[in-house]
């Protein structure tokens, strides 16, 4: 049971950090809705997604390689750190070199600030993932809070007091990331790792063999999760993209659960994948995680109307109808990410790439076909279907490898409950009745789910014994 205990303990640590940072970001949503027009917010969201797309390309995904290799106890951590740092320093200088040329072409998009945002994101990804791998999980978690705190503080200052609009939005994100990097270095003593004479060419080649397939994988994943913004902004307009982008904010609370758990899961699965009971471990974690995601999704669906009515500006209100589809998309995305951890443990990055590419192709084709017919709802539906395909492909392949057992009855039960609550949300005018039915449905799910009851009995039994 130690592996489960460590998984849960690390998840709690990451949860504290991520919930703190995401809460700070969440409370900024009303600020953005009142200080940025739907058009400006659509452009800001587009540039943010562009930075996240370019980060793995610019960094050659070496921050992920550094994390995975640093988990191996036999690796020389100084060599790993400086090999990656040397390359990242070089590509960062290259980014700033080409920025003036790009600024003359894309003069309306604040290219210089976006370049700082990009480089800061590259280094924050590298430094935070490296310290997470070598055991500084608490500092990794707190770094997210530091990032969000400075980003939030400067968002208020630059958007409310200086009224810098889009430019202030980008500057605040950059400052948050830089503050996070400084905290990581100071809190972990990471300065002792900076030794440029520790660069190892052979180690770089080995890490690139691992990381390079993750670059097209990330691009395909971006197509799967964020290309809908690009198609919406070009086929419908920036205002529609602003409404769609705002609609994704609430369902992304489920992405928060995925991010929190995957950070701990990646460590645990690397430590446990060679054990003889790895199939049972993976299967138990998978089905329990799925249950939590669906329950969280149901609670979001029944709460979406009052949230939109009370928190956001009325120009964004129609976006609530997108929520159920977007919730399903992030549930399937979460399952895909969980299963990706198994591939990463075995260093099967090519399999990760293939499944993601298939999903991306499906997403792009469906988005192009459905947007003219269903507008923003077509983009949401395409997103949901593509993530479902990726999740199913990974489940089937990992099951064939003998690493996963699927409880299909339980999966079907949770899907039916979700669709039932969605139907009630769309057809019942009373918010109180909708929330009552949703909470009752969650209660019935927990009572019918013997696995959840068994887990609760174990927890209670331990508490009784301790007392």
C-alpha cells in the first residue's frame, strides 16, 4: 500500500500548490471579462495558446526529458541539468535575435512581450520539472502559487490602474513566470547546479531520442485541445472565440484535477511499472480517477448557470450551453494524459505520438466540417470526439500490453449519470431543482459504486484503528 500512499501524499502536496495558483487565476476571470472586450480577450487567449504551442518546439521538449531522466537514480543530475540548460540558453538567445524581424511583420501582436513570455515559460517548465524529479515536490507546488500571485497582482495593476489592455495581460503573465523561476532557484539551492563545463554531448543525443517524438506529439495535442480557438477566430471571429475561451475556464477545473494527479502519477508509475503487480496498480488508479473526473464534471454542469449569471458579464452568458461538451472533452483528455504516463514510464514516446496524431487529424477535420453547421458548438463537439478517440486507442493498446483491466459496467454507469444530469440542466428552469437532482445523482453513484464504498471503508477503518 506504500505506493498508493505515496501517490496520494504527493497528489495532496501538488493539490495545495495547484489549487492555490488556479484559485488566484480563477478569481481573475471576472477582471478579464470587465477590462477586456470579447475581441481583446479572444486575441489574448490566442497569443497565450500560441506561446504554449511554441514552448516545446523552442525547448526541443528537453524539459520533459530532464524530468524523466532525473527520476532514474543512477543519472548524474549535474550533467543532466547543464546539458539541457546550455541548449535552452542558446535557443533563448535565438528567439530574441529573430524577434525584431517578426515584430515588423506582426506589429499588432506585441511580439517582443510575447517573446519574453515564451522564454520565461520555457525556463519555468524546465526548472520546475527538474526540481520535481529530484525530490523538491513542495517547492514545485509552491512555485505555481508564486507564479499565479505575481501574475494576478500585476494583472490588477496593469489592467485596472494603467489600463494597458492586451499588452498588460501579456506582461503580467511574463512577470509571474519570471517570479516563479526565481523562487525555484532560491528555494531549492538550484544555483549549485549551474556548471557549464558539465555539458555532455552523448547525454544530449540520448535525451533528444526521447524528447523529439514529443514535439510533434505536443503539436498534435495542441491541435486536439486548442486549434478550435484558431478555427473559431478565423471562421467566426474574435468575439466568438472570446465567448468560447471564457466557456472553457470552468470545465478546466477538471483539467486542474488531471494536472494535479498526473504530476504525482508520473513519479509513481516510473517507480512501479516494473513490479509484478503493475497491472492491478494501473487499473485501480485508472478507474478511480475516471470516477472522480465524472463526479467533478456533474457538479460543474449543475452549477454552471448560477456561475455565469452571478460572476461573468452578461455578454458571455450564452457560453454556459457549451459546458457539458467541454466537460466531456476534458474528462477524456484527462484519461488520455493518465494513460500517457504509462507510455512515458516505458519510454514509448512514439506510441504517444501516433495516438495523439490520430486524434488531432480527427479534431481538425471535424472542426472544419462542424463549425459552419453548428458554430462554436461544432468546435466543442469535435474536441470531445477527438479526445474520446485518443483515450480509447490508448486504453486498447495498454490493455493489449497486459497493463490495464477495464470495468466497462462502471464506465457506462458514470456516462449515463452524466448524460442524465446534462438533460436536466438544459430542460429544468429551476436552478435549485437542477442542483438537487445533480447532487442526488452523485450520491446514488457513490452508493452503487462498490469500489468507492470499499475505499471509504478502508480509510474509516484505518482512522478507527489509529484512534
